[in-house]
């Protein structure tokens, strides 16, 4: 719902407090808890939207490291719902649209329960869910999902990307990318980052090669980790997270790269 580890932890804490105060009076715990969490998230998103309108440059979700590959393989659909591509495209939805869409499409709630949770009629929830799907899949790269690629296959492609990047191999980087690839970079105004997305495999590959040759990046230590349920790259300098690369793949080609360099969004990883 929130695209932020810190905000999600705050919501869970608030929901736990409300549960402790009401648990003896609650007849259906699951319904109570899902309603509380959803409504708290909607309220938080409404205030977050104002902040994100003032955000410097591109806003991307806050990355987090997921534990084991097998954990996400057991539920590929849930893993996709945590991916950067999915969380980023959710930004086009209003808070209520997002809640209804996720409850229906990811958690398989029926419309009667969703209606009770968000305080709207069943018919209205159906209409909102349909409108949300239309918003989400109106753009080309958002409509292509990579469910058919296994985690192992994705990880192999990311490994090839990292090897090519380390070697400064422009030709191989281009070969791994879709022609219309997009590179997104979130610095939050705190560190240098591209203010607008980069497009096309040649531009993105040349930018990455130039980045790799910069004095700061030569000090990088890079490793492949599971970021938001998908194989990604964690770059550190003297043990401190400097950036996270997350990837969206289509037909075995990298169609989007999401680079988070905002130090505020890397704190959760630094504390691990």
C-alpha cells in the first residue's frame, strides 16, 4: 500500500495498539485487522501524496531485502506485488483505488468484504477496481508482467548485467536490455541523480558505463541480493549502502532499472 518500509512499520505498530485496546470485543479478528490496516494506510497515503508532490526528482519506493529465494518462489504473484515495477505503477492510483485493487487482485477479498473495509457500496467497489485496472495497464511496459520467468532465470540475467557492468562491456549491456528500456533514479534531492528517466538501451548502457568509470563507483562493492522479492544489486562503499538497483524483465530482457540512491531510503538496509 505505502511503498515505504518505515511507513509500513508505523502502520503495523498503530494497528497493534488498536488491536490490544479492542481484542476482547472483536468477533472477527481478520476482518477487524484488515480494516484497521487498510484505513490507516489510506490516511497515510493521502498525507504522503502532498509530500511526494514536493519531492525532488523521481520518487521510487523504499527498497527492502527479502530473505530467501524459495520464500518468494512459493508465491510468485505476491512477490510480483512487491516488485519496484508494480509498486511504482501503483502511484497512478488514488489511495482508495489502490486499497480496493490490492485487496481484490493480490489478496483475493470478495467485494462484500472490501466494501465493508473501505466504507463504499459493492457496486462502487467493482467500478473502482475496474477503473484501477484500466489506469494500471494503459501504458505498454506496465501491461507486460514477467511471471513466466523463474527467480533463477531472473537472477542469471542480473548476474550477467553485473558482470558486464563491472567489465565496462557496452555491447553486452545493450544485448541484455530491451530497446525501449527506462532507467529511473531516486536521489530525493540529497545526492546527485537523474531528474528525469533515461530511455533507450544505448543511452542507458552508455550512462551506466560512464557511471562505472566515475571515481566514486570504482570504490563500489556490488552483490546480488533479493530486493522486494526480486533479484537486484546492492552497491556499498566501505560497507555502507550507496545504492540499490532493481530490475523489471520482459521476455528475458531488462525493460526497466530502478536505482535508489536516496540515503534516507537506504537506512532500513543499512540497519540490517
